[in-house]
């Protein structure tokens, strides 16, 4: 890592809001404690307001913050690829936000970096995202965020249909299918539902209150067995 890049990463670590020891910083940057001490001394000498001392730890003062957008070429490629994936594999509402997000980033980039956000050699083809699937996925995603109960008509892989009231907890994406982890009131237990097998999704107009036994963490513990 170039020293200029290391100093930038060091400042990002120092503005995490916690006192960071030289050992912690050195492990993150993969350098020795001595190098960290030297870098911090140089930053302080250039006027960067860092509080702390050797053996105790260091912290960047609240009044000093780095500019929010400073990317290198590889970081821009990663952002552009992520935007393509969201557009191709997520619901329309979430996918549309990537266009404005990329446009905002592009507007502040120097000319020499703007080409890095255009991935001409990488393409992310979307699977068949029908209007119904996109709508259902959006409803499930928002209900998970806002802890709202949903009523779904669900068709299993065997063709059996059931009407269920569920507490949406977490969405998983497996490469071409979205799966919802939820608490099912019908079965009185945790269940996983493929979003593409939901024939109908209705907001119950009611929020649920997670409990120790019926929460995202409880679902994760259940899945890990």
C-alpha cells in the first residue's frame, strides 16, 4: 500500500468514534506499531487534530472529517458492479435508486476516474423479474424493514397452496432466487419462503413486536441449528 493511501486509511480508522490503540491500527493496516506512531506524528505535525498518546490510544476530533467521497479505481469498479447487480436482481424501486446514486458519485469525480465507473467489460444479466415478482419483492423488503405483518398466498414446489400470516425477518439472495426468512403464525414456527412462489402478498396493516423467541436473531440461531 502506498504511504498516501495508508495515511488516508489511518484517518478513516481514527474517525470511527472510538479510541484506537497503535496495535489495533497496525493490525488493520498490516504495519508495525512503530510505523503507526510515525504516521500519526506526521499527521499531527501537518495540523490534523488527533488526540491521544502512545500506550493509550488515538482519536480524530469530531470537528475534523474527511471528505465523504474519495475512491480509487478498484473501489469505483466495485460500486459500479454492485449497482448493476441491484438493478438486475432486485425490485424496481430499489434498482432505480442505483442510477441516481451512481450519477451523484460521477458528478464529483475527476475526468480521469469517470471511465472507471463504466463497466464495459462486465455485464450482469438479470433473471426473469416479472412485474408481479418485483412488486412482491418490494413489499416483502419494506415489510421486513418496517416490521409489518404480511398475508401471503403461498404455493409450495409440490403445488400445495396455503394462506399464511407471517412476520418478515430477513431476505436472502441465492444467485437467482430470493428467499424470505419469517415467523409463520399458521405453523407457529420459523419458515423460509421463496418470493417467486408467493402468489399474492397483502400488507395486514399491523406491525409485529419481536420477542426473544420470535426475532431475527432467534431465526438465525434456528437456522444455524
